[in-house]
C-alpha cells in the first residue's frame, strides 16, 4: 500500500496527483491542476507518468464519505481528524461530518469546516454517504442505516458482537474491520496504535491509584533523592508492555519486564542498556517480583486466544496492601486471576488489599491523542478504499482484503465465520 500523499503505482493510475498542493483532474477531457490547466512544466513533476495516462485517470470510486458522531457509552474518539478531511478533499472526495462528532476529541465543527468538510445536522446525513468511517461497531439504533450500497470501515470485533454481525449480513453491507487488516508479517497495523496508547497510559493510571487518597499505598513512581522509587512489574514485552515499561522507566520507577519470548527481551535490553530489567517469565521469578511490586501491569497476549493467567490469586495475596494492578489484557480475559473488567466510570475495585484496574477501552480516556494515533494508521487505508472502492482496494492490497468481514450478505473473515457458525467465503472470491 502507498502512503498518504504518494502517487499510486501506475497501471491503472488512479490516485489523481499532485505537483504542489493540488490535485490533477480530468475536467471535460482536459487535465487540470486545481482550477488551472496543466502547464508543460507540470508534466515532469508527475512521477514519469505520461500525458496519456493522466488523461485516462479515473475519478475515485467513492465520492462521499460520512463521519458520524460515536454513540457508544464513553466513546469520545472520532474516525477522522480535520487533517484527514483535508486529504480526502484534495482527492475530490467530499466529507460529511455530523455536527459535534469531534467535540469529545477536542476538534470543533469549525476545525472540520476549515479543512473542507460539510457539517451535517444529523447522524442520518452522515450515514447517507457512500462510505462511512467510524471508530466503534454500529449500535442497534444505527442498524437502520446499514444497506447494500454502503461501505463501512470501523472497529467491528464481530466475534464479540454477533448481533452486529447479523445486522451487517442481513443488510448486505460491505463492512471492513480495522482490527483484521493484517500485513504479510502477521502484524495488525490498525490495532498497534491503540496498544501503544494503552501501554503508555497504564503507568499513568497506576501512578494515580498509588496515591494515598486514591486508595493506594502512597508511593511516588520516581521516589525522591535518597528514597526508593516504586517497583513496577510489567508482564509481556509486546506493544503494550514495552510502552508501559518505557514510560514507567521515564518516570524513574524501578522497572522489571517479563516475557516468554527471549528475542523480544534481547531487543528491549539492547535498546534500554539495562535501564529496564528484563526477566524470562517463570513461576519462581514471578512469585518473587509480584510480592515485592508496587504496581503490576498485565500485557500478555496469545494471538487469537484468551490471555493466559500469569499471576495467580495466591500471588495477589502476597502483594503489599495498597499495591496496584493494571491489567491491560482484560479485553482478552485478563492475565491476573483476580481480575474482572471495569469501566471508566468505576475503574477500580479492591481485593486482598490490592487495587485492581481493568478498563476494557483504556484509550478512550485520552480521546484526543487516541484519535490522532488511530487515524494516523487508518487514514491511508480509508483513502485506499475510497479511491479504489472496497473491491478494488482489496484486490490491490492483501492487507486490506483481510479487513473485509462481510460483503453482499456473506462472511468473508474465517474466524468470524467460525464463531458465528456461518459459511466462510474468501474475500476475493466473494468480491469476484
Ligand atoms: N484494555 C485496553 O484498552 C487495551 C488496549 C490495547 C490493547 N489491549 C490488549 O493488551 C494485550 C497486549 O497487547 P499487545 O499489542 O501488547 O500484544 P503483543 O502481541 O504485542 O504482546 C504480547 C506479549 O505477551 C507475551 N506473552 C505471551 N504469553 C506470555 C506469558 N505467559 N508470559 C509472559 N509473556 C507472555 C508475548 O511473547 C508478547 O511479547 C492484548 O490483550 C490487547 O488486546 C488492551
């Protein structure tokens, strides 16, 4: 896949590009840049594409995109920033943002308008566009907007939300899920940014609850000159855990990072030059370090499965009164035996004298940062879908085709089909 603002590889040359800040378009058979015809000196700037190719460039398959306000409880993120709008508009794709959609993430209607968006008064106006981009799966009150000629691109987690899956299937909607877009390496590029945010947030939450008036044992992460800092134990050195360890070390805590993957620990060790202590995960080392910890951060993941229980109830019982657990892995069941999911409204509970924090959508606490982190990753894929259409985009880009979950009433993602007990059809076979 090409990045935002880059010329798509030729044949077929589809992205209408670009010399300065303007779009090359075919207007009444004449190639134009912005509002003026192409001048001879412009040709050399168009990455070697011939004049003929410019004249045969197609316009984007999707011409209108809607951005509704998120309606899920405590969801303040928005699917597109004003800078994202600017990218769509420069390709001649109109963006319709529901009024107030960005307020939770600190973007005003005026910010979007300045970037070229149309502000529309109702959700129905945003949903009426050819493509709708969102953050969370559609809620029941949005099901009426689903239809066969709609392309929806958002987090779907259909295995967790079968009602949504059936609504998309029944409506014959073309639905792409951020979380299943997958690179050849197996990496999930549209999940990683939220792991990074949750990982960086975890020590901040932990530090907050370690304060005495918040129920903690009154320990400052960085200690003080002549005073022992907090001991932070991080379980899992992946996207979440590595970011947690990094921030906790930045707060000058004493940090111990566990993982089963020694190569991952080698990598962390080399980068941090010993500032973060790395330990291979085994029962004895865990028991000793958990008992001694002020803050434990859970961040293990076994792809496709429930999180393994790494810290047992007996280990929690050995922890110091007022110590804090932040189990980021809660969305996969959690890796601490005593954990259950909490919400932003009631983030913590106490058990065995230890505060437990396990909010399932931690990035929702910092929607401004999370919106940028999310849209930095999603924008190029959203543009790809808009320019080439869902079918064209999936044919060109295997990573995107993994993202296709439902098409014309069929389920095109294997794990989702297995979970729903419905037939699975390969995305490209369905599209053909
Ligand atoms: N609560 C939230 O808001 C939120 C937000 C983002 C991500 N998450 C979740 O955080 C978890 C971690 O995500 P990630 O992106 O860091 O995953 P990742 O795959 O990048 O990292 C997971 C790490 O866990 C290690 N691991 C697996 N089993 C282990 C064990 N028994 N002992 C020690 N280490 C073990 C793996 O080797 C890997 O390095 C996932 O469940 C993810 O869904 C939650």
